[in-house]
């Protein structure tokens, strides 16, 4: 953390966000209180955090991939994700191709699908441990452009000091979906409860309400 608007601390220090609200749906079904532990993303996606019982599940804006499925089990998808490029104003770039052609410095968050995507496109970006460090690199000039999940970029751009100096170049439709991660061979009751909570919320309108709360738009209207 932070990975706003999915999970971050509000002014009172409480951890809030889209992922928190989604997990709360399952917690209520189980009659338990969600207890949030802040763990490095690489340790989550490898499955080590769940295997070591540091947590029961991981809600971390985490894209479902075949590689990650080798190490962890996933819930049904709960968010359709898109990557985006954020750059300082005036680069003249509109695409990844322009970033390459203009020789701009690209940054990415370590262990993420955004990093994997640009690497497959022939880039060798500077890697940053988390999204705040990645944004700081852009603000300090270490990077000219960064790749990050679109909702995170849109949330950053709501802040006047960021919108004044930086702009969204383009979104990259990578066809990604987020899932809740559990240890390999997960507890079937826990997995079913999470899946049922997500499915029910999408059916009864609760999901749309949570989505509007954190993104200000309906599902499918981001971008």
C-alpha cells in the first residue's frame, strides 16, 4: 500500500478502498472482521504470504495470470483492468511507439502485469517497488513516462498538483481481470464464499454501488 483507489489509508489512518469493500462482502458472509496486513506485492503474487499464513487471502489489484495460477488460487474476476501511460506534459508522445521513438525514459512497478506488458513490447523500464515510488520517479524526472493500472492513474490525476504537470497519454487495453488470491489448493469454503459474494454483488446491484463509490463511474465507463 498505498494503491489508491483499491487500498489506501484515509485521513483517519483507516485502510479503505474498492478491494477492501469487496473483501468485506465475503467477511460479512463468514461473520468475521477483515484484518488488513500490508505485504510486499512480490511476496503476495508468489503465494509465499498465504503459504506462510501471513494472510488468508490477497486483495491487491492483482491480475489473474496463468503464471500466478501456478502459485496461488484465484476467485472469480471482480474487476476488468486496463493499463495506462502517464507522462509529464509536453512530451508529444501519444503511444508506446512514440515513447520508444522519442527515447523517453519509461518506469514501471516491479512484479506487475504492466511491467510484463511493456517488456513484451521491447522495453527495459526502470522498476520501482510500489506505485508511490513510481509516481515519485515521474515527479522527480527519473522517468518521463510510467505504466500503471488506469484506475490508479485516474485517481492520481484527480489531484490538482499532479493534473497540472502530468497527463494521460493513452490507455492500453490488455484484457486483464483482477482476482482475489488464496493459497494453492485453497480452503473450498473460503473460496466459495468469496466467489458467491462477488457473484451476488454483481447480480443485486451492490457491486455497481461500490464501483461508483470509488471510481465515480459505472463499470465499463472508465477511461
